[in-house]
């Protein structure tokens, strides 16, 4: 079992030959525990309304320059139909923390998806009440993704002011993840890599926490600044001194992905849009070669996709849905992998 000290040493490793050892270890763990299949999850960004004021996010509530939208049930169903047509095993409904998404309305949509298709349903809707989470689980939702972003409570409070003007509390999200597992969801979380103020010690603690939480899916990706946010403007938090601040680089993204595979070998790990944004030509493929086993094609209608701008220039804006669908299978096969079938849940779900 890899220790926290070993995690820290890998995070600061710069020798190319040594890093090849890390990539090899992660890829071997991936092959042993989740196999060669790459599972495709169709992402539907159902709303860009958000009640939160997170200092790094382009759809934060105080950003008045955002044109807000909320998809109708018919629009979401159209995305679901395309997921079925393309052979994806899961749809992921994601939004800001939008209290305009009514619990019973969404439950009815989940029931329809589960009744009329064989798709798994993943939700990523922020911190919702336990009774709502229970309602959606009873309707058939399979998974819920809630990133804790950083395990550093002081840094978390600085970048996540609460909706009532009070600092956000990290323990709320960790407690909510435990509720999700108690309800029978496959629980997912993750962190940003390289946000100003993040130390190597802090990031090592994040990765160790993944193991402690026994997460079923984990999303990690480099922090990409949005210029219309306080942190993007250099406010609220400042980078640490040289040698202490984690860089928000593509390489650091691969390191964290590989280490996450080693500490949570059974978890589903996406090769994220953030990696593809930094390296459009091969970022997704390199992620797959360094521990990932999931890709999330974006099914959001084009007229809305550009409005879900949590950070600028997302890779999914550079490609049409159809072009991506045609290319992704070739790209997966180019690195010796196969396209997964079925819902692609965690092979051994504990707890």
C-alpha cells in the first residue's frame, strides 16, 4: 500500500525516467483492477444556475455576465436518446447548485430514464438535502458526484464562501459523501490541482483521503483560471512561495491521476476535460495511459454548452458532438484499449 510520504515524493518527482515508473505502476493497477474497457458517460449540463459563490468558478452566483439557462425535460430527454444511439452506458446530469431544479421533477425524469433505457444515471448537482438525495436514489439514480475540492479546511473556507455569506464548511461535503454511500449510491468526489494556496502536503492529504473515503469514482484535474472570478483576478488567495505551490499543469494532472489509481485501484477515474483542454491533441489518451478508464463525451446542446463556462476554452467547445463520437472510439483503440459496454459501475462496491 502506497504511503502518504510516498505520495508526497511522487508529487515532487521531476526525473522523467522515475515518472515513467509511476505511469507503468498506475497502468498496471488499472489493467489488473478495472481492465482494458474505457467507459463512456454522456454528460448533460442541465443548468448553469448556481447559488454558490465559489471564488474560482465561472458560473458562480455573483457573475452577472453569465446568460443563465435550465434545460427542459424534453431537452434532457433528447440528450438521453443520443446517449442510447451512441451506445454510451451512463448519462451524467450536472448543474450548478440550482434550487430551481425541483426534486420531484427530477425524480420523474430519472424514473423515465431507468424505465425506458438501460442507462445508468449519475447526478452531480451540488450539496442537496438528504431527503432529496434519498428521493433520487429511490427513483433509480445510481451514482452521485460531489467534489470536496481540497481537504485543507482553511483553504476550502477561503475559496468557498457559504451561500449565507459564512465560510463554506468542508465537513458538510465529507458528511454528505457518507450519506450518499449510506443511501446506496456509488459515491464520487475529487479535487482541483494547483489552485492558488495549495501545497504539496495538502494535495498528498487529498489523495490519502480518497482512500479513507473508499470512493467509487474520482475526478481530478488541473485548476484552470476563469478571468471573471476573484481567484482568476488574483484576489482572495495568493500562490505559495516557489517550491511550495502545486502547479496547475498537465504533468501534475497526470501525477495525481496515477497516484489516485494506486490508492483507489477499483475506482472509476475519468481522463478529464481539463486535461484535454491543456492538451487537445493527446491529453485524453495520456490520461488513459496513466490510470484513467472513463471518458465523458459532452451531450449538452451546442446553444447551451458554451454557457456552462466554469472555465474558458473547454475542449468540448472545439469539437462537435458527432465528430467527437466518431473519433473517440478510434482514439481509445489507438492506445490499445476497448470501448466499454453497459453501465460500467465499480466492479467491487464496498460498504
